């Protein structure tokens, strides 16, 4: 798979989850570490996270600073993997997110031009 395809696919995954966090934040508040799923702060954090995911997705799909977007995505995904692992141990969710984390790291580690729509 070529780098532009990988970058776009990662962007689509991030956009999917970002969109769902924005339209149904209460579904996701249970994943916010250290806070009650019913707290208003949990909902605000899910909404903020959803916007961050959408901005990163747009950057990846458009090819604007793709390495930086992929690196920030990897940081967010590492936090998600760690949080899910601590809460529930190894699961299908954790393994899926480890795969997406690997994709983000692969894109972040590949030399690219800063502003590029294709490689």
C-alpha cells in the first residue's frame, strides 16, 4: 500500500471516530480516564477529543503536515491503548487500536514534504 493511501485511510478512521464522538458524546464518556462517565467534564473532554480527531483527519487526508498529524495521532492512540489496557486488559478494542497506532507511527516515520497532497 502506498503512503498516500495509508495516510488517507488513517485519516478516515480518525474522522469516523471524531464524528461519532461529536454526535454522541455520552456514548464515549465511559472511556475518559479518572472521571465519572456522567460528569459534564467527561462530556466536554469527549467533544474536544472529537474535534482534535477531525482536525487530524483533515490534515492527513489533505496532506497538510502529514508527519506531524500522524505523530500527534500516535500520541493520542498510545494514550487510548494504555487507558483501555489498564481498564479492561487485552481486548479486541485494544488490538484494533494498536494496529491503528502502528499505522500512525509508520506514517510519522516516513519522510514526506510538509505540504503535499501526494507523495
